[in-house]
């Protein structure tokens, strides 16, 4: 039964649609503290009360059914059951949420005297519920699961994949993408051999789709002019005609129509002889028709359905096929939230797929074992030599066994070949030059059938020895450490050995002697960096690819981040159960009304009122959580603030005071240029100006005798302001003039092979000695 307040209004406690009996003197104090609306993460929030309920026949039956309590043995019951409930105060839902039984009070050790329960308000109930779940628990997002494919990735760029709810951004994720056109054996993303594969793209999901999924999974709904500012626009139009003078749309002649992206609009056309066309240009005829999302365009008697895509033009038109006077404009509205996306698991380089770990799939690094006969191997000229390497330096998933590499599905491979070789030869017969006979090659050969796959020339080795031969006047007996990237194309399933071949400049002159890993050294290695086609055709599981961080991201933390990011208030509807209203603070504040609450409250009691304008602060700092990635950290150091942080000072409100820090749970990160492309960003050091140009891969040495720099050295890419090794110029490791070569005293010009001194990075006069 309900209870009558001192003002004559009836309030009821309703649980599972049962009106529970209350004590006649039960007093329930309500408060509406608006400060609790600004942070969903403060629990409990809107309403939490303990209430005593009498042990009446109705209540006993309710608790016996819901909590499995026996009236005869009331000392045991299910403690974790929560029951939907609300307080009905004369038709107003003053508190919605759930009821939970805390304890049972027993009289004379045999009868139930009363029940003590907690009533949690809707916001509290909602917050507690989603505080236990993670973004990866949103199984309802599986409706966005799809096949990982080139077609789906590219269609997402035009908003055609799930109407734009899923998009695949071009993001680095730590891969170090570059544009390397024109540079030998550097396979950048602008090179057909370095083109990105399906697995290099991770999906991003529209933020609103995640927000909706959280509410739906918790069993709540919401209404919001922030998330759906165009909800009030018509979704159905009746189209008739006024002769051939105009269309009548909902009774108005040739009106301008306003529609919104993401909505479905229905035109019921009854205008015989006047086909109704939606177009990109206002014109008669059938040309310039806009058909994206449009069904039955151009009918004069029927239904046109327009599912407005998110990439629709901002201005469209409707026209009669025959009469120019029957026309009008269509304005397509865009909600900025349509372009706010949540990047999927950013802590991983690749997407997650069931049954496979792409982070280490197929990646190996192998070399020779010292003293095992694998070193001091002579690479016979003109013959393919199997790399005799059994020392497995890295193979997380067991792809390399007994010197053979396993390919588990047809794919391309990218890798690194680093060889330490001693070369003895006359000056005119270097191994692998640009002559008709000279070459360096790498290939794969199947272990069982000896079938050869993907024979590739190693251009960087060929050019190296060609330039060396052209710069010298005598023979050599020198050890070199050479490294190159390589690509293996279209390798079928099987087990393979890797083979390399060198062929000298001339087939008739004295052949060079090329020894791999001379003197028992084990410096050479082969590394597979990426198996390119592992993701092709697999199911992209969106819930599994939601952001995770290190220990999982709770749903409540995501909502808190969005709430603070856009300064939202969230509060329960007073007229609809399990529904919230979500508004911006400004809209919520401006919508306030003057209400007479005297009839609801006891004016004889102490009343505390805090004016809403006292909530205003003088200084507001608004920003995101600093991300741990390298780019964000560098920005923070250079700018002395987190990326995206904003500062506001209130100069209008005389009563504002103090400082308020608004910090979301989200992270923003600056854009970083892709090497070889244009620049972006705003802080020096994040995207610096190019001031130096590529010289080449040069030998750097600390040998005091110039000629010794030819044999004892390290190879590095180097840069100068001219792109050449010239006296007086500074040598850099980077093209921005930030990292000077200060830890070496010799540099060998990679073009002329002449040796130059270095003094704190400054190039000295040529020594006259050549390698």
C-alpha cells in the first residue's frame, strides 16, 4: 500500500510491479543534488536510501518469491538479487533504480518483523552495473563484425561500411610508415612492394554506437538533443502536385526540406506525370540523380526511401523530370558527433583475430652457430647457396625448424638480410655489379619438391659493389657488413630454405672469393619481419578489438570520458522508467523552470538551497589524460601541456570563484607526419622542418688510420644540407638537423668511397684515401 504525505499526496514503493506495504510512519527524504549529475563515476550518485518494510503478508510473499526466503527459516536468503523498483510520488518517478535486501529482522525467533532494504536511484544503479563491465564485454557490437578485406576497408572510406559506423583510418600504430620512392631496397608504403596489407588497418567505431551499446546492454534508454539534435525533423513527406506549377510537400509549395545524415526519409509520392527526382544539381531530366541510399528515385506514384548516408552532400535538390517550376532545395544536416570515432585497441600493432596472434605471427630471426661448420661458408659464384643457419635468435610461434621456414597460408613476406662477408677479388670483377653477368639474388626453395619461388635481385648489394668497383684502381681483400630489406612474393603453403647467389662482373675473369661469416664470426642473420596476408578473409570481431589498455577499460570510464569531454549532465527521466536525459550543461541550465515545491515539502523543516550560479568557477582547465605514446610525451615536453588542453577564464560572472579541472578518461594525440610526405602538427620537434638531405648509407668509423675505416665500421643512413659529403658541412643521422654524428671520427662517402675526417660531426677535408 502507499503512504500519504503531510501534504496529502500518495507515494508508493513499487518493486517488480508490486506495490509493497510501508510502515505508516516511514519517512523517505529525497534530495536532488545537481552536482551529482556531472560525474557518472561518483557512486552512489542520484539517490540511495535504506528503508524498513513491515513483515506483512504481501511483503512476505514478495520476498519469499524474489529472495528465496522461507517464513519458517528466514535466516538464509539470496543476498545478491537486485529488483527493479521506483518511488511513485503522485505520478512522478522521483527515484528509479533497484531494491536490494540487506537483512531480515526476526521477532521471537520465529516470525519476520521487518525487512531492511536499500533503494538505489537509476543513476546509481546504472553506474554500479556498468562499473563491472568492460568495453570488450559489449557483445551487441558483434552486429558490426565483418570480413577483413580490401573491399571492406576501402568502402569504409566512403561511409559505405555499416553506414559509416565503422571506418578504417590510415594510422601507424608503431609501424614506422614511410614514403621511400626512389630509394633502393626500402619498401615504403608508396612502393608497390611495400603496400599496406589488410592486417595493417584496424577499425575505428563511431563513438555514438558504443554509447548506445552500453545503455542497451544495461537495459536503459536515453533521450538527448546532444546526440540526436535533428530528432524533431520530419521523417515522412507527402508529395503531391499543384498542376505543373509546383510540388506540394506536406501541403507547402516547393518548400526547402531539412534532413539529417543517418536518418531514413520516406517520400510518399502521388503526382502522376511529374516524376520526383532527388539530385545533386537542380535540373529537369534524369541526369544528376543522387542515388546513394535512395530507393525508387524518380517515381511519380509510389514511395521513395532515402537512407541518408553520412557522406551525403550538404545541399541536394528535388526536381520534376519535366517542369523546372516544380523544384526545391534539400539541406542535409551533419551532426559533428557523426565524425567522432573510438580507435580500436591502440596498444597493439595489428587487429585481434580469433585463433591467431599477429603481433608475433611468422616472425623469426636466425643466424649461424659458431664452431658448427655454419661459418666460413664460401658463396660459390653463379650458384645458389642455402643459408646454413640453425641458431634461432627469435621464433615466438615456432615457424623455423631444422633450417627451414614454414609458410602456413599463401602470402608475401618482408624481411631483412644482413650478411658479414669477406671479399677477395681483382678490381674489375667485384661480386654482383650492374654488368650483364653481375648480380646478387635471394630466393626461397621448397624443401620437398625443390620448387623455386620469388627470386629477387638484391639491388642495394649490386649498387654497392658496382660503385665500389668504379671507384677503385686495385683489388680488395676486405670484410663488409651489408644489410638490406627484401620482399618474397606469393609464397604458397609449405616449408622453405632461403638461398642467396652472387655472380661477378665478368664470367671469364678470375672469380671473386666471397666468404660468409669469415673467421668463425656469427654476425650475419636473416629476419622475417611480417607475414603480409595473415588477416585476409578472417572475421573482424569488433567487440574483441575494442580499446583495452593494460587491464581493460570499463564501460563507466568510457561514459565518464565522453561526459566530461562534452560537459554533459545525465539524469533520470521523471516520467519514464529506466530512461535518462542527456544534455549539455548549457542546455540543461537554460531549460530550468520555476516550480512551486511548497506542496511537496514540509516547510517547517530546515531547507538548504544553493543557487546554481554558485556552481560556476572562475578558471576552467579542460583537457584529456596524457597518453603514454612517444608522440604525446614529446608534445607535452615541448609545449609544457598535454595535447588538446584548453584554459578558460570567466570574466562575466562576478560570483565565479576558484579553479575547476575537467580531465577526461580519453586521450588525444597529435598527428605525426609520415616520413617523405608533408608536415602537420603545431609544436617544434614533433613535426620539424626538413633541413638536411639524404647522402646514403655510409660507413662510420673510429679508426685513427684512415684506411682502416674500410674494414672496421658501422653503416648508418646519413644526411647533410647539400645531400653530399663536403668539407665544412655537418653530418646528421636525421633529415631535420637534430641528431649530429658526434660519436665517430671517419666517414666514407657512399658514392665516391673517399674517406673524410669528422670533428664533432663537422666534415673535414678529404684524406685522398679510398675504400
